[in-house]
C-alpha cells in the first residue's frame, strides 16, 4: 500500500510478484498504465522476466513484452548500440598497440 501511495508502481509490482498476489499485480499494472506508458511497458518486461505469462492486457504491444516475443530483437538492438555484434580480438578490446611505450 505504501508503494501505491508514493506512486512507486514498479516496486509495488515487485512486491506483488514476490507474494504471488495476482490482484495486486493487476492493480499495479493498471495504475502504471494510467500514469505513465513507458513505466507500464517496463513493468511488462518485468512480468516477462519473472514468467508471469498468464497476465493479459488490452494492448498487443504490452502482451508481446510480457510474453518475451520481442526479447531477441531488444538484445540485437542493444548489441548494435554497444557495437558488440561481431567478435573482437584482444587487441581490439585492450588497444594495447596504442599504448606501447618506448622505455
């Protein structure tokens, strides 16, 4: 109840999942949907990570996040952003050839 009063819906969802109370999960998801759509989607990812696949939403995008359908695409996007799509040699990682000192 404290997390709901403070508007901390992800924390409220975490506690609801911990005590396995589906009515509190639904309450947290509805409250987050009414307040902030991005937080709502992040909480859908939390549900998917904890395998709460029985939870259904009206929004198909949120259902895809809960069921982890797009998880691979999210990992691929992150890999592109971090520039780690291809394997690197130790020289590429440590760039030791740039810091050679002549002593």
